[in-house]
């Protein structure tokens, strides 16, 4: 069975214990840990926009052990820890520094309580969620393959999965390019974080079921984690709470189950969910899922 969870940064709380109180208040026992939730000295919006670029210096064995213990004491499973940063940032020095942060996180992942680290494939813009025309360049692609390849072997040694998220504003903006990255890096540690709301280019919504089937044809068997949010139009990353937009959730979740997926489906919205929306979104996802698929 799959698990239904939430990204911890959906709750804007003063401390990680407060965040975990909110998680449990909504009846959830699984999270994707956004490190900004555990590092109160970094504004959560900066953590979401820049990731390890602002969080990396705070990564210590002590932080990992304390955070992991707090989650374990609550009985909350950690589906993944968020290792996102701009993998193809135009500033090469920042890229190298963040790859060092990522290597440290890979080594600490199990102390946080998980064996999965999530990645953003990046953009030639400063902020990792903004589109740039150079994302389609050969140079950007080579930089991405080199960056992921440089940490994949370390992830293999640590028994850690690197789950990258295809996203329409990033260099990997489609299922085709996601499959290409998997094949070119050639590491069993490299898998996909699938958010279907991120993968609709112009014209795809007109044939939504066929489009989603093609996504799973290309990426089936490689999905380590799934996101649940929604979109109000195509050719942009989904920004809505699950159930408030155009994504066909019964098709999306049925395809996940048919693929044999038994991981976590994580409720997520880039700019944070209003707590009042969370129960409605959870109900929508559960209602749309195949019968008896979620464990709680």
C-alpha cells in the first residue's frame, strides 16, 4: 500500500515540534522533510527558493540526529529529505559549493530517518524554479549530467536514492528528458520524484489521459516518490492545492498503482497550503485513489 503524507514546509510554524503537531493534527504519519522546517534561522521562503544554497552550512550530524530522533519519537516516517538546489546554476562556484552540501546530506540522510534525497534539476536562472531559454542548451544538459553523475556513485555507496523532480521550468521539463537523464547517468541510485502537475506543456491538457499514460510508459519503474498538487492551466508548474484544479487525479493515482508504486504520495503546493485546505485536499486524494490503496 502507498502512504499519504505532506511536505513539512506546508506548515509555517515556529519550530519543528510545532510543525509535527500540525502533521499529526491532520492524521498523517508520513512527511517529506524540508530542511527549512528544522533550521529556524533560515526563513522558510528562502529555504524553498534556494534550498541547500542557504541551508547547507547548517547541515551537521547533530542536526540530523536530533531531527531524526524527534520524528522517530513521534512515529512519523520520513519518505525523503529535501536536498534541492539549483544543479545548473550559472555561478559555477555556487554549484560546486552546493554539491559539497549535497554530498554531506547524502551521508546524513539515514540519520534524518530516510534513504531518499530529493533533487531539483535546476535552471540557468538564479532561483531554481524560474524558466530560462538556455535550459535547452547542450551546455546546460552536460552540466546537469556531470553534476548528478558526480554524486550518484556516492549515493550508491551510502545506499541512498536520489529522486529528481521533472518540472516545466527546469532543464528536465518532461518525461522524455527525465528518462534521458536516467539513462545517461546510468546509476541505480537515480530515480524520479513524480509530480504530474509539473509536466503539462501547451496542448497536453486536451489529451490528458493519453499524456499521463505516456509519462508512465517512459518513467514506470523509476518512481521513488510522488507529489500531489494541482494546476489551473498548462505550460506552468502546478500551484494549486490538490483537488482545486484540472489534474485528473483518478487517472494519475490509478496509473501510479498500476505501476506497482507503494511509496509516499506527498501533499505539496509551492507557496504553502492554508491549513484549512489540507483536510479537503487529503479527502480529494483519498477519494480519487484506487480502493484500499492508502494505508491510512
